[in-house]
């Protein structure tokens, strides 16, 4: 019970001050309830079309992890909102590096805009975008946990996007795509140097 002097425990007709341990457990329980409510609220807001142009949605959509489940994926089951706020900026940095070196910033922007819809609608689970987004999320979590970024997984993603260009037009038309299409050397008889 909350009294003017702080939290108290009701026993019979008397109110005794609550121990620091009980207050700590109460605060932890309230924080956990708050984090669950935040997670559900964010999920529901992403389904609301009137929220789509809001600055807050843009803030959450700036990463492949628009909800606080990032904290769970990185192994934090308590203080999830606080941990999410700390992990979010690191995740954005990792995503930017992946975008510049493998995915392209243009294609990453598309994935970020699609991720919440895809996580809510399991009917798109067979699409190429869903597969790539899931792999990218796993790679980012691996990096956030302090492990080596799995380069072969990134190469597989690039290979999938190159083989399915119609599904990834933003990647195909980007400068990052050119990193994977080196110029072809053409040997000419009139050129100076060796000719075999």
C-alpha cells in the first residue's frame, strides 16, 4: 500500500514500512509491466495508418528493430526499454556499415520500412525480402553481442539479391551494387603491353 510516508505492508490493522527488498521487487515488477505495455503499444501503433507519418514512427523505423524485442534478442530480459535505448544506436551503426558495404543504403531503407509489417504479417514469410530481413537482423544481433560479423552470410544475401534483381531494384540501381560488378578487362591487339 502507498502511504504518505512511502510503501507499507498491511498486517491486521497496522501498516508497517515495506522493506527495501520488497520495494525493489515492486519497482522491478512495475518496470516489467511497463516494458510489456510499450512493446504491445508500438506493435499496435505500427498497424495504425494514421500514425504512419508521425516523427515517432520515423524514429522507431530508423532501424531493423522497431520494437524493444531487440533487448530480448541480445539477452536482456530485464530493464528492456532502457537496454533498447542503448542498443538502438549501436544497431543503427552496424546497419549503416552493412548498408554501405553490402546491402546499399537505398535497399536498407526499404527493409527498414517493411520490417514491422513483415513481423506482423506471417503470410509474407516466403518472400525474398522477409528472408533477407531476418538474416540481417540475426547478423546485427551477432555484432551487438560482440561476435564476428558472419561475412559468408552477407555474401549469401548479396548473391540472393543479385540473382533476384526484380525483387531488389533499389540494390540493383545503387553504387553498392557496382562493388560486386567489377569492370571486365578486354584485351585488344592495339593496346601496348603483353598480348597472349
